[in-house]
């Protein structure tokens, strides 16, 4: 499913997410950043390259995902952008862990996906 990825209220890219681990509620796909991702890229690098993680800094990014139907996806786990310090041409993956079962069933396993907003 096509998604938009935000940091706070700023659109930083998009991704086509699919189920990568059904039992753990994990969605993943290729992250396609836009120019606004550059503002948080170094924070992402720093967070992913150390064992002494600054979770307050990571939480300040407020990463959130909006599905193509308008629903904002929230997870019990972490949103991870697997970016390495290489040119932007390298593939970047995104992973969302701990997505609620009903969201996976309604929006990723149902064909066509259930509508988020329905007519009265």
C-alpha cells in the first residue's frame, strides 16, 4: 500500500509498504525520501550507528505514516529508517513494527483494502 512518511508535520518521503512479518505486525518497504528528509538524515544516522541511543532525540522526530486511504498508522513498536551514510541513490528501507492486527487485516490483507472513511 502506498504511504506518505512524515517527521512531525513535514512530508519526508513515501513508501510502498507490505507485510514482512505477519505474526509480529511488521510492515516494510523501500523508503523514497524527498529533499526534506535531508533535515533529519543525520539524526537517523546517529541513532542507528550507536548502542547508546538517544531515544528523546528519536522521539522528537515524531515519525508517522499516512496510508493512501488517509489513515495515520500508529504502531506499538518503532518506525525504523535503515539508511546508511552513502549517496542518496542507495536503496533505503523503512520498517514499522508492532502494527495492530486489525489494521493489517483491514488495510493490507483485504483486497481491495477496507475504506477508512465510508459514506454515511
